[in-house]
C-alpha cells in the first residue's frame, strides 16, 4: 500500500477536478458526495498505509512520483516520505477532513456556491496532504503555499463582501511574509547541505556549524509563525473567521494552522541542535498563548473566541516544541484537532440554529433547544479546559510537565494560560446555552437542531475528544505513552520525563485544581450573579477596552506598514519616478532643443560674421597647433 | 635671400597683405569692396608664390601665379554678375540686406 | 536549415501580408504563426533527438570583407526563446480577432516581421548579425506602437525608440571593440566564440568598459532601474498586441542578451561590476513593486510589475551561477506567458467595460465566473504560487541571488510579498466585492478570447506541475554558458 | 582620364546644342555621354597599371576611378531627375554645361596629382556652382545663396592658396609625390611654416565639406539654392571633396598627421554637436538636411582622423559617400516633388504623405532610416565602417560623442517619418510624381537597401 | 646708404606703400577710391615682381589686374552708380571684431610662420626663370594640362556670367 501513497493526494485532487469542472452541471447532492467519498477514500488509504507502516520495520519509506526541478546539484524530486509523523498527520487530515466534509454537506446546503465550496475544500485537503507527505522542503512548501491559497479562497468564499475579501487578502499576505522566511530557510538549507530532501539532510545536520543551523531554524520558524498564527503574525487568524464555519474548523483549527507545528517537528533535528532557536520557539509560543488567551476573555463573537483560543492553544504547542517535547506537541495537535474541530462545528451548529447570529450576547438558554449540539460542545469545552479524563487534559498536562522540567517561569505562564482558557470557554458555554434567550422573536421560534449530516460528525468528534487522551497516557501511571513511542524514529532526542512521580502528580493536581477553581468562579459569575458582557464598548473600563480591541495590534500594523507603503508607493511614483528620473530623461531630450536654439543663433546670416567666425577658427587652430606647446 | 632680401620679409609682407584683405572682407559691407579685398588676398598669395619661386629658382611658382590670375578673373566675372543681379533685385549691394537666410 | 526556415518563413509571410488586401490578413497571419509554432516544435523534437543536428544550425558568409557571417544556431538557450516566441505569437494574433484595426494586413505583417527579427536575435551566432536583428526588431514594434497606439503615442513611442536606439549603439561600439580584439590566424572575426575569447583576453578595466557598453543596451531593453521610465508609458499607449510583444518577448531580448552576449564575454568585468548591476536590479524590484501597489490603471500596474519581475530575472542572471541563470531562463518563459495573459486581461476589461481604471471596476466575479477563474489562475502564476509556472523560476532565481549575497536575496525575496499585495489588491478591486458602478456590465467572453485564456492557463499550470521538459533544456543551456564563463 | 575628356566635351556639346536649337537631344546625349565615361572608367580600371598624364599632373588610379564612378552615377541619376526642372527654365543648355563643367572639376579632384590640378579642380567645381546656386534669378534668396557661396568660397580658396604657397615654399614643388617624398626624407626638421601650410589646406577643405567652424555657408546656401542644385552640392561636391581629402591627408600628408589629427578631432566634435543640435530645431526639412550633411561630413572626417593606412579607410569613405549620396538623392528628390505639389520645405508639408503617396513616403522613410544609420540600410554600414576604423584610435571619446549625437540625429530624421505616417495632411490630394523622378527614387532606394543588405557587393565592385 | 642696398631700399618703400594702399582700399568710404588704391597696390606688387626679376609676370600682372579686372570693377560701379557713400555707418561692432580677428590672425601667423631657414634649396644656377621663354616652356610642357583645363574654367565663368547677366526672356 505504501507504494501507492500517491493515491492519498490523488483522490482529493480528482474530487477537486470533478467539482471544479462539472460542479455547476451536477446536482448539489452529487458533488457533495463526490467530495466526501474522495476524502474518505484517501482516509482509508492512509489508514492502510498507517497499519502497514506499523508492521514494517523500515519506519521511513520513500515513494518516488516524478522528478520535478533539476538544476545541477539542486535535485528536487516529487517524492513522498512515509513515516510515523506523516502518516499520523495524514490520518488526522483525512479523518477530520472527512467528518467536516460530511458536516459541510448539511451546513452549506442553502449556499449557491455549494459545489465551489467543495472544490476548494478538496483542493485544500490535497495541498494539506502534500504538505505533510512530501519528502523534501519544496514539496512541503508547495503544500504550504497551496493551503495558503485555499484558505484565501475559502475565507473570501462569500466574495461579494469586501470585509471578507480583505480578511482573505490579509491572511494570504501575512502567510506570504512567513513563506519568504521559509523559502530563504530552504535555500539556506540547500546552500548548506546541497539538498533539500529530509532523508539526506537530517543525517548531515551534525556536521554543520551551530550558527548556520540556528539561522536555518529561525528562518523556518518565521514560516511557522505565519502559518500557525504566532506573534507577531497571528492577526490574520481571527479575521479568517469570515469564512464558513466548517472552514474555520478544518483549516483554522484542526489542520492548516498546525502545519507550523508539523514543520518544526519535521525539522526537530535543527531545533534540538540549536538551543537559541528552540528557546525562541518556546518564548514566542508561550507569549502568544497568554496574549491570545487574554484577548479571548473579552470577545463576544462566538467564533472569534474560538479563534483566539486556537491561537493560544497553538502557542502552547509551540511551547511544547520549544522545550523539546515534540511528541507531546503532536499529541496536543491531535487532541486539539478533535475538540477544537468539535467546538467550531458546534458553534457552527449554533449559528446555524440562530440563523447566522454569532454574538453570544444575543444567545442564551439554547441547551434545551439544541440538545446534541449542547452536549457535544460541553464535552469539547471540558476537554479544552483540561479536566480529566478528557483528551485535552492529557496532552496539555504532558506539555506543561515538560515545560516545568525546562523552566518554571514558562510553566507558570502556561498554567495561567490554561486557566484563562477554562474561563473564557465556560463563559462562552454559559452565555450561549444557559440563562434565557436574548435573541429576537423570530430567531426564537426558528431555533432548531441541525440535520443529521451535521450532528453525526459532532457526535463522532465528541467521542474522540473524550477518549483521545488514550493516545498518550502519562508514563508514570505505569502505562506506555503510545504517541511518543510512535514518533521516536523521527525525533532526534526524544525526552522522557525525568521528574519524580510526586512532582508529576503535584503538577497534575495543580492543573486540575486550577481549572476547577476557574470553572467554579465562572459559574458564580455568569450563573449565580447573571453577569452579562456590556453591550456597548464605551461602558468598558480603559484597560478592558484595550484588551477588547485586541491591544490595537491591527491598528498598529496599519500605521507601521500599510500606510507607509501606500504613501511610499504614491511618493515614488509621483516624485521619484515622474518628477525625477523621468524628468532627467526628458530633460536630456529637451536640452537638445535648448542647445540647438542657442547654437543656431550663431547662424545669423551676416557674411561678415561668418567670416569672422572662420578666421577665429583659424586663429584658434593655429594657436593650438603651433603656439600652445 | 632674394637679391639681398630675406624671404622672411616677403613672407611677412604677403601675410600682412593677406590679413588686410581678410579684414576688409570681414569688415566691409559694400560688396564691391569685399570683392576687391578678395583680390587683395589673392595677390598676397601671388606675391608669396613668386617670392618662393625665385628663392627656389623654380619657374613653376610663377606659372602657378598665372592660373591664380585666371581664377581670380573668373571669380570676379561671376561675382560681378551675381552682384548685378542682386542689384537688379534689391537695388542695393549692402550685405546687411543679404541676411534672408539665417538660423 | 530548419533554423533558417524559422527566420525566413515569417519574413516571407509578412511580405505576402504587405501586399494582401482586406481581412484575409488575419487568417493568413494566424496560419503563418501556427505553422511557425509547429516548426518550433519540430526544432524542439530535433533538438531532443540530437542537439547538434546539422538542421539546427546554418552558417554562410554575409559580408566577406568584414568576415561577417550569417551564422545562426538553435542551441538550448535559443531553442527556449524560439519556443516562447513561436508559442506566444499565435495567441497574440488570436487576441486581435474581435476588434478591427485599420490596415489589418500591414499590422500583421509588422508583427510577423517582428517575429522574424526576434527569432534572429535569439539564434544569431555572429555578433554583427545579432546586432542587426536587434535593431530590426525595434523598427516594426515602433511602427506598431506609432500607428496603432492610443493617443499621445507620438512622443512616448518616440522616446522609447531613441532611448533604446542609443543604448544599442553603445552595444554596437562594445561589440566592435571586441571584434577589433579578435584574432583568428591574423584576421578579425565576428563569430561568437572568437568574441568570447577576445573578451577574455582583455584587461579588467577594458572588460569593465565593455561590460557597461553592452549592458546599457540590455538594461534599457529589459528595463532595469533607473533606465525604466520609458516602459510604463510605452506599455500603456501601445496597442495591446504591441504591449504583449514588448513585454512578452522583446523584454526577453535584454535578459537573453545578458546570458549569451555578456556573461561569457567579460568575466572580469562581471566580477567588477556585476554587484552594481545586481544592486540596481534589486532596487528596481522593490521600487517597481511598491509603485505598482498604488497604480490606478491596470495596464500600468502590470507594466510596473513587469519591471519588478525582470529586475529579479536580471539579478538572478547576473549572479551568474547555475541556479540563477537557469531560473532566469525559466522565469523568462513563465513571465512571457503570464504577462501576455495579464495584458490580455486588461484588454478584455477595456473592451467589455470601456475602462481599465481599477477603482471604476468591481464585482465582475459575479457577472462572469469563468473569466474570474481564468484571471485568478493567471494572477497566481504572476505571484509565483507553487505548481504554477512562475514558481520554479522564481525559486531558482532567489536561490541564485542568495548564493551571490544573502541580503540581496532577502530584498529580492520581498517581491514574493509585494507581488502578492498588488496582484491580490487589484484582483479584488476588479473582480470581487460589489460593482462600484451600476452601469458596469460584463458579458460572456468571446470564444477566441476564451481559447487564448484557457491555453495560457493550461500552460501556466502544466509547466508549474511538470516543468521538466523545458527545465532540462534550460539546465543544459546554463551548463554550457557556465562552462564558457570559465 | 577619358571620362574627364568625355564630360568636358559634353559640356561643349551642350552649348553647341543650344546654338543649333536642338535642346531636345541634350538630355539623352548627356546620359549617353556619362555612360560612355563610366565605360571608359571601367576599362581604365581593368588596365594593368594606372597611366599618369602630363608629367604626373593627373593620375586616374583605382581610388580615383572608384570615386569618379560614384560621382558619375550620382550625376547620371541627378540628370534624369533634374530634366523637368530644366524644362521649366529658359537657358537649359547653360545649366547642362555648367553642371557638366562642375563634374569635370569633381573628376579632377578625384585624380589630381599636383597642387595645380587640385586648385583648378576646386575652382572648376566651385565656380559653376556659385552660378547655379544663384540661378533662380528672380529669387533673392537664391541670389543671396550664390553670393554667400561665392564670397566665402573664394575666401576659402585664398586660404587654400596660401597653404599651397607655404608648402611650395618649403618643398619647392607642387607635385604631391615630390612633396610627400620630401616629407619622408627630412622628417623631423620640416620647417614650421610647412605645417602651417598643411593646416591651411586642411582648413580650406574643411570649408569645402562644411565642417564646423567653417560650416556657416552650408545651411544658408543649401536652403537658398534651388533644391536640385542643393542635391548636387550635397552629393557630388562632398564626394569629390572627400576624394581630394583622401588623397591629400591619407596619402600625401599622412606623415604629418600628428600635427593635424588632434585639430581634426576638435573640428569633428564641434561639427557633430553644432550640426545635430541645430538640425534638431529646424522647421525646414531642407535646412535640416543641410545641417545633417554637416554631421555626415564629420563622420567621414572621422575616417580621415582614424588614419588607418590601408584600404579599410578607403572602403569606409567610398561606402559612406555611396550611402550618403543614395540617401540624400532620394531626400532631395522627394523635397523637389513636394515643392512641385504645392508644399514647401517645412516638416508640415510632409504630413500624411503616407496617405497621399505611400510609395513616396516609403522611400523617404527608407532614406531617413539610412541617413539615421539604422540597419539594414546602406547608411548603417557607412556608420559601421567608420566605427570600425575609429575604435582602434585614441579618440574613443569621439565615438561616444558620435553615438550620442546620432541619437539626436535619429530624432530629427524620425520627425519626418512621424510627420509622414502619424500626422494628418491638411491637403489630401494625391501627390503625383513624374516618371523620371520616380525612376530615380526607386533605383536609389533599391541601391540603399541592397547595399545595406549585402554590403559585400561594394567591396566586390571596388577591389583595390 | 645706411648699410642697405638699393634693392633693400626699394623693397622697403614698395612694401610700405603696398601696405598703406591696401589699408586705404579697406578703409576708404568711396568704392571708386578703393578701386584706385587697389590699382596702386597692384603697381607696388608689380614692383616687387620686378625686384624678384619676374619681369614677364609683372607685366601680365599689370595687364590683367589693373588693366582688366579693375576696369571691370569700375564699369560695374559706374553702371550701378555706386560711387557715393553707399555705406551707412552701422555696425561698427562688426568692424571692431573684424579688426581684432585680423590682429589675432596676424599675431598667430607671425608666431607660426617660422623656419624659413630650414628650406633646403635644391636647384641653383640661371636666375632668368622669370623670362617669357622659360615660363613658356614650363607652361606648355609640364603645365599643359592645367593650361588646357583652365579654358573649361573660363568657359564656365563666361557661361555663368552670361546666364546670370542676361534678362529673362519671358
């Protein structure tokens, strides 16, 4: 089966082509089905590959497709690498992807861009698969930019709305900034190792000076920042919520945004060698986590809250990477994929029920109206807040444990983040589902549970969110951490926790206690005292206002980059180009006429003058020739 | 030395005459006089030619002078013809009136 | 022999067109260019079979007293360029089909004459012949712009003409200088290899001088900052086909010239001055991209973007390493296709809506979806997204520049970001959102417009996904050039 | 030599023809005569050794024959083109004979071997032209042209004579060969005033070819004279003058080149600047052509400056004169046609010529391109030869200047083309051309083109 | 006298007169006067010829210039009766410049015309080259061709003069 790895990306591609060319002609149902089937097919294939690999003793197998770019020493084959990491991500992508496709068939039912939606979605899956399956940085880069394109297309899916288009453009350009770093990183890798193929370079990594490695790692990390919405390149992700909710779930929660983590894990060799780089990763990660979490506290748009929580969760993952807990990070990616997708889809279902309303201030008391959604979202919320035995608990705890090992400060920040997470998630939950309905009349009796096509994925994901933790049970419970063993082959320095079991228990206890305390506090705040977020911004205290406005980061970026560039653009064009360079060119042209008009005055028609001119000429010549020596 | 007179003398003399002629051509506006000045220049040259030919004891120089004379005559003839034609047209031979063509 | 045919056939056809009357010209021209394309493919096939087949080169004495030969050869480099030319010409002809020029047949005749000259430039193996073709290419395009351009073209095209002409005169002097230093058994020679060896023999200072003499001509043609100011105006006033010829192919004369007629000639001069030239190019990239951002007229925007792209190309080529030059070649092909597509888009917009003002347009996406998709694909090609033709070249180019200097590469790389900025901005303003002007209407595309766009899009994707066939030739050509630079 | 005799005989015959009232036969007679002269040339060319006549007074060696061939051909077409102009004039015979006498002078200039013949050649060439320049009797401009030409011409010949006298004084001989032998023998201790003499002769010839600062006469005279006479001046006279310059400064005085080369460089630079820049601001095409002729003279002088003592410089000169003759014949013919069709010399009268008479416009454009030196026209190769000669010399800055100024040149030549193809005519009546002029234009055009495409044939034609 | 030979005296006087008359030619207002002064100048020059024993040339000189050309001038002047102050005193500027230019020219030429001592005289012997017989020999032997061709020159001058001179036959 591994030999046929090409099938994995092939199916979505086929789906994309069919929907792309004939989407308008065939019925909605058909195109939806085609899309789902194509993904399912590649899920099945990946599953087979996964199993085969588990039994194979060669844990990294290369599948050649065709040779792509050759330039002397630079050989870039179109080549796939099948190893635990890629297969695992394949499973996540195709699996979750499939569920979300199914969900979308229901969610997008009324949209006229139905087939277009699935076209993009399939294309996305195709690129995402390329991203994880490629055996060299170029293939990864293809996927990298490809998913960027798809997120651009999907964010701007409702292209009539300019705000959405801007969001899409912002996402694409922000990603491009990261991509430049990534590309330069790749080039540096080529310049250093003479190859960009994973299987070639990682073995040589030891032979190169650490400083070079650091540079490479940094450049790559810039790429990761862009893709995985880390400071300072995170601002596109919240705006990206403009896209249809399934998109948010698939791209901006489960898969694409974790590409950064994937890439860092993939290049863990570099990061393990360069402490500077990994320190940076950790710090950036934890800062982002905290920063985003605080913003999350004051958001009222249900999707925005989830978006910021995604950012902060990604931050946590990078924290994990930074402290060298690669497997834990992957583990968290997995669980996060489960519960965050779940939450988004749930939110989607809520929005669906509310007829497009996204402001939690206008919701409330929905828990009886839409039971399944409520329960599943409850599960998701608990999972993300990190209560045992739900999946989030294990993965987050693992990361924090490793962090504690690495540095207490980072650990503390991590803790705070996770508590904040618990707060805003439960705030969301309470405001949405409890209390009494705050929406309009017709919204109220329009409320209804979503169709099965939407609820089933919710249920499945909920189940996964519950049991997902089993993938990486803590070792000190005397159980084997499947995930870390799974990833051992591809990780240079797998670090098993060296803490005393007491400490680990203590940490775990702290985490749980903290979470519970926060939840109780939230309960008091919103259920007992029935606290409601203010309706108008000016009722906020100044410091709240700052946070509410996301620390004005967007405005700052505008002032720092967009406006100056626009200004420069105008200035260059008007002053430098037209009034200076071109003016010089034209000036030379004009000077001809000017000189000509002066010279022609010599030709004044009087013989006497002409002769004088000639004689003067003679004088001059004689002078120069004979007397000036 | 030509009969006790240094060739430099002749050189200077004819140069001076030549230049006087040139100045006349430049300075005067009366066309007739301009022609005469040209004749003067040619004569200066003649003088020089003869001087050199005597110096070299070579009669070619003097023969050449004949040709110069012929040419001078021809030029004068043509010149005066043009002159008369101009006079016919503008009733004047002042060069200041002959500046239609300029720039 | 085939090489000669490639040059003579268009010439012949253009004569036919000059005498032909009425609207038959259009068909003749299309047929001619298609046949020419087939010939190009034949050359490609032959080359694949046997790169030094005698059919691909031809050499006979032209001016004996000066030892000027009519020496042309289709080698890897020229093959690529010839393919580009012959591929684009039919499309360019096809774009004229639903608008009526006055004197169409002479219009087409000039285009074909242009093609002849271009093929000549790309295949010439004799310095003098190269110069002659170089100049010949200028005259038809000048007349095309002059006679069929939009208003106040007189001054602008004129500036373009004189500017490029002066540049090429400098090149002529440079070439003659080389020629004077050639020495093949005692007499001079124009053969390219002899010019190479002559160039190598020069001292560093002499080479520097020659470098600039020749580079000026190319720099103006490309154009490289700060010799670019003729370009936006000319592109705007020229008729669409003229712009396509200028940007799609003629611009490549400059870059091609640098590869074949500059790098191998004066290695020392390159060492001494290459840095300066690269800096200029990179400055041009950023400068032009930034200017492009705020352009109102879409055609002008493309013009500036083209300056940016060519800046990257020349920077890569001048860094004179395998990746740089090969990337240059690939990007020349890609840019040729893409920019033609973009200018055609601009033309279509003009024809359907009567304006190219980005701010006046908008919401066309909802009026014609297919057009939007095709447009988008071309835009993606222009921003060099992976799996579009633009990417391979751009990656290799930045790679090449990086090997010359990392900082330069970083700056050059900004084109990735800025390119996305102006391309997406303009795309959004033109196609997406709601239409700003209610009177704006955009009907379905004409069939042949659609054909052209589809062909271009297919080319964009196909050579993005599987660039190998061209890429191998490019690599081969680059190897030979690198070898000659030693 | 025979050619020369034939032409002078023709002159006489032309006058007789008037006496016997058989003006009709003059033109055919002249043409036949010129052809005969060409044939005679051809035989002399193939003669084993070049014969010298009258004690080395005049020798028709191969360069001489080449130049005179060019002159005769130009004259041939000129006559064809000019015949209608003569018909509207009363004294046809005089015109014919004058032109023919001028030709005699021109031929002498190509073949002189002695200062005497040189001087007489110059005068015989000039004096008829003084008359012809003034030959529009009623037109004061024409008179003025003739007058200016005469005065300054004789001034120049005075200078020339002074130079000759000085050289004679130094060397004691008028014979070119003797003089150059003399230079060769006592190189180093040549008297100073000998060099002054050389310089004076150089100046005089710079005047004849109208190089700055001795160019003042040219624009006025060119403008004032009847168009066809201007054509004659800018072709035949220039070619002859350059033939003479070639003989004098590339053969006879070559050894003294250190003395005059820097001066010549200066003169060339000045001419290039003045001519091109002034031409760019002209509103009259005729006057523009006058100025451009100055810049072409400068280009040809570059060959002299380059002073490459082998055939390449001769080739260059011959080629350039050929190209230049072709170009300006067309240009002036077109001008002539335009003025016959109610236009004047201004650029404006060329507006929309492409519509009024495409053929005429095309050939005019061709001529302009050739004069501007664009491939693949004869003019380009002319420039090319000059460059190849120059590049070896220390005067590279002059090349750069030449390039820049010829950029300016392109500007004003293109102005004509733009006017013809781009502007719209006020009057759009078709321009009709008389058969002979059409013939001339077409032939000249073809020559310009063919020689531009296969420049080899010229070298084939004149193998030295 | 004063250590100078007769010829030297003659030379001095003649030169002085020649220059004086020449200047008069240039500066006299009335054309007729300048004609006369010019004739006088010619006589002086003829005198010089005699000193250099170029007797025949002297005679021809007088005959041609004074006899023919000057008379021609006089004719013209009389025909057009220009024998009055036909030159209003405008543009002294030009005169000044002309004078300066002439001065400079003189200056540089005097500076430049050096080296007569380097002349190496080839043939000595009979000093009667100025005699008719000699000139005749030379003229009709070496200079036969120029002599013949001058006829063309004169002829063309003739034709030209007539052509310009005669009235249009309308």
